[in-house]
C-alpha cells in the first residue's frame, strides 16, 4: 500500500496485522512510501507521479514480484485472503468492479492481484502528462473515458482491448459504503473497501473495530 506521506504509521501497522492474520501463505508486506516506518519494509515510489496516480508504477517490471496483491491502506480485512491470491486464469490482472454510480462497472483499485509483469502494460503505456493533480472532470482519453485516476486508466485499457481482467467475487471484496454500513456483524467477504468517506478509523461498528484491533 502507499501512505502518500499523509497516513499515520499506526494505520500501516494496523493493516499489516490484518494481512498477517488472514494470509496463511508465506508473504512479504511492503509499504510504498516516501518515509521510513519502524518494523515495516518500505519501498520508495520510482517516480513522482502525484497522488493515486503513483499506483501505476506498481506494475512496472522493476517493481512487480512473482505474485503481487495490492491493498489500499483504507481497507478492513475480515476473512482469509487466500482466495484473493489464487493464480490468474489466463487474464493479466484481478480487480474489483466499481460500485459507485459515477464509475459503475469500471475497474476498482482497492484490491488488485497480478503476477510478475503480467500487467506491465498499465505502467508501460501510461503518459505521465495525463496524471493531472488535483484531478478534474472533463479531461478524456480518446474513447471518452474520464482521466480521473489509475482506476480509469485500467478501465480504458480494458475497454480498448489492451488489458484482460478478471474480477474479485463478492465473497472477496465489498464496499463499506454500499454494502456494509450499519451491519451488526462482519460481512461474508475477505476485504471491505472504505473508498471515499468514512475511513475505517472514523466508524464505531463493533466488527470494524474488532478487525482492526491488535
């Protein structure tokens, strides 16, 4: 995950605890960040793409490892992650399908799995001049796709036939805002995405606090 230089270190420790608890396969937990964090393996961004555009660098062959699972820092892990890292079935990446009305059916970037350089096209073909910050509506790629974030870039590549994508099941990825708000017990899913607002530390649902506890 990438702290963007703004998230407190405790949020990184909180996510690492959850990953270690729910991923039984041997793994390395690496935080993409500009700063050092005690007890955490970190890797500095390979260039200065602003904001969430920096996630595009993850798919470069110089960064990707044999198997890779990206998890946004503002996520809560509820159940086993093992199915999330199952081998790809002939596709280049596995990601979520966006639930928001503004981007319904597009690629969702909270949780992304890829293998080696299977998704290198995401970084190789990206024009850094398109990394507008702060993001604004109205800037489009040639198919009319809004240039808002790395999610829209992955969607553009998918929709123009350049990137093959498979999707996480509901039992692997759900949205807090659209599917889990107000639940009395944990949802039957592996990861809950806290895209937008609120963030995990801002809610008092018992199951969220329990998942994030030490």
